[in-house]
């Protein structure tokens, strides 16, 4: 049977070796190679061209193997099918459901076959595990966990233009740990279960300086409630064979899918281990074309995998893992990093598989964004909070503390559950509530309107111990994007205290000027809150403000104001808020302790294109007086 190979370098060499073996057995003839570079072949004399359609026509190839970059799969598969050739398509089949659908349409249109190269699905171990589950031999199955921990050098992520990319020249690539090197773990786990997918959760991280993820986990909840959790990394100190474990209340089955080895631990304590045969997927495709035998991995069998890939594609950009959580192995005699290792990562992936838990649920230290001043932790940042819509979900700083360890923020206090530490909150941006709680209605008062928006983290362009620059999206209650935000947070020492330098720039995406309103602009005098906001602990006592009392500072436009209090252990703290934009200050002391901007103090603020504001907050131990506060404020 005549075969054309598209993509003969890199992983394509594996296919050349397989073709040599099958050619020796008289099953195939390598008739052509489609590549942008000439390829040497010592077992055949194939025609070579960079035009796949013309090559198939010229050679009369009945099968085309496509082993090219992920983002080229759909175009080449459709070309091959329409040229009259069956296809063996490397995994992952496509970078999105739309591209997957294009291939499926060509399969239906031509009546030809498309086999996807998930080699692990050619193993007889897969139906054996399915039979174990269906027979009840493992009892009630609560979930399937998967773990994979490999080491990869830094050069792995620079081996090609698309390596380590989520997109290339505006085209989706989705080359991440879950979707490429460990795609077999995901696909094999999904092949063990039935039914549609109900929910997909992803956690994506990278230790290497790449776009995509090198350390990630995904949890898939099927429609029947069964859970599949896969945790993988390319930052282990050595290779660990990836595996899947089926958790039943009467037994446990572990499949090392790279070795086709299945170990079953029975309720009576007995253990059986079996190594199964694996069918070569190209041979299976040849048999399908010749005799009509069923394909082992038809394109339709990979639809749920593509759903998971799409969840990864659409997920926020992977979070960088700070170098303080890494071990770096450098090239001999050079500062170049050869490998990046995450200590304990192999054990962590194993725990995920065992507990069906995500990295953040297992307490991995690099899942937290933590800011440090001179090595002292001073704040955490909640990137993707799990909050009700009525809180207007948004990222926020919490656990903010003085260098002496006094906590000076509060999250979801009973008096205002939508107060979230330190962040940006606006009660009315273009009619959407990005503050949380009830919305003030003119001549009526506060009311629940179902108008809550949300702020969504998209990516960090910088993340270090001393701060970050973050891209966020502001979506209205209908999901429509209303604004984009760039948020820059930097921490630094200031004398015996430290400063939180918080800048945000909102870009209007509505296509027209947008108004920022407040309860005050709708008739509630003094309630002009909206912008940067800091919620201090309501448990603090003896709360005071400078340069005057609450009545004096509330609504003032001074460059700085300060608030002090005493925590339940009797420790004093002081916050000094400094601005240069001339906004009114919104201040609460008696009802609850909080300080923020009032962008719309007594009249709407119209944003044509962008709005930028900066507030620097000095966080100090002790109760500072006017002179001390003024001196600190002068330093920022």
C-alpha cells in the first residue's frame, strides 16, 4: 500500500522507522515525503515535495501520515482526504473543535478514513480496563486519576517555532504538557469512560519562560458524575512512567499506558499484573482499508479529548512559577539554564492521581501568588477566586500584613461580604455592578438587579516576588467584554515599613464613551465609592484617621490620608494612602474600616478611551502621628 509521509523530521523519524519495518514485511511502500526540507531515506526512493495534494496525486498514495505542527493538521488532513487518501493523523488531531469539525466534515464528504495517532489506544489493555469497570470487579468507581512526570531540557521548548506556544502568528497551536507530550494520558483516561463531559477545570503553570504550560492539571467531570483528573509536568528531575489509576470501592486498577501494563489490586488483597499486546495503528488503518476491520482510533473517538484541549486553549494564560520554587541546572561553564526542576513534583502528581485533586487543592506552594519585601511575605494575591456572582468576582490582594505580621486586610466580612481585601471595584461601569452587593437605584435605594459584572485574570506579563503586571478583562452580566485592564502591583521597603504601589489602566471596549457612576451620583450623598479600594479588618479597634477625623477626610482630595487601628492582640498598625490624581477619598471608620478612591464622587466620570489611576499605600507597624505620616508620604 502506497504511503506518503507529511513531516519527516522530529517525531516524523518515528514514523520513518515504522515504515521501514512495515516495508520489510511487504505491507507498505513509502511513495512520497512532504516536507519543507529534503529528507534522506535509505530504504526507499520516495518523491519529495512541499505540495501535499500534488504529491498524493502524483504518487497515487492510498494513505497519508500527517506528522506536522499541530496548527497545520486540519489543512493538511483535509487536503489529503480530498486528494483521495486515507489519513493517519498525529495527535492531537486539531487545536480547536472548529478545526476538528473541518476534518470530520472532510471524512464524511469523502467517505475515507482518518485514524488519530494516540498509540496507547491501540493497546488491548484499554478494553480490558473498560471490562473491569463494566463488570463491577472494582465495585463502584468514583474516578480516574492520571500522573505524568518527565524531565525536559530548556532546548525542548526552542526546538521549533511552535514549541511551547499557545498561538503562533495569531493561529492557535496549544502546545502544552497536557495537550501534546501527555496528550495520551488525557485521551486514554477519556477512552475508559462513557458519556458526555459536564465540566472541565484547568490549572496551567510554567516554570520555563514559555507561553504554554509545562506543569498542569485538569479535572473532567462526566455527565454521570465520574471524575477524571490528570496532573503532569515536564519539570521533574527524572523520567517517571505516566500512568492512570481507576479508583473503585472494591479494588484499584493501575494502567502504565506506555508499557501496556495493567495491575489490579483486588478487595481480598490479591494483585494481578498483565502486560497486553498493542496494535500498530498504521497496520490497523491498512487492515481497515483492505478488509473493513474497525479503526481503533477513528477521529470521532477523540472528540472528548478535543473538548479538553479546547478548555486548555480558552483557559487564562498559564501562571509563571517564580524561580524561588525551582532548582536550576545550568550548562557547564555558562549562565544558561539547561533544566528547570520543581522539587517534589513527581510526588505531587502522584498525590493528584490518588486524591483526584488539583495542584492548588494539594497546597503546591507555586499555586499561590505571594509578594515579598526583603524576603518577608507581605501579601497574597487571589487570581481566580471562587465567588458568587453577587460579589462581582474579581482578583484581589488578601492577607496583607505589616513587616511585624499584623494583618491589615479583610475578605468577605459579615458586614459587607462583597468587600475583598485590596483591589479595584466600581459600583457602576456602563450600567454594570463591579462592586458587588446591591445596586443603588435613584429614588428607590439599594436593590438586587442581577447586574453584576466580573473581572477575569487573563495573564501575567510579569510575576516576581516584588510584584506583577497583570492583564484582566471586565465582563458585564451578559458576558460581554466592557473593558480591559492592565494592573501593576509593586512592593518595596520604605524605611521600617513597606509600600504597595498599585496602578491600574482601564481601556474602554464598549465602542462608545462609558460612564462611571456611584451611589452618590444617583442621589445617595457621600457614597461616591468606586476605584481602588482597601478593606481593613473590622476586628480592629481604636480606629482613627489623619489628617483629621472621618468627617474631615471623607470626600477630601488631599494627597494623602492615613488610617490606624489596633488588632485583637493589641498590636497597632497604620496605613498611609498616597495619590497624585486629585480624586476624592472615600473613607469609612466607624461603620467599618475602609479607604478608597471616589472616581465619581458627585458627578459621573466619562471614560472615552482609557483611565489610569495610581495609589501607593504604606503599610507600617505602630500608630503613627501626623509628622511621621507626612514624612513617609513624602518618600513616595
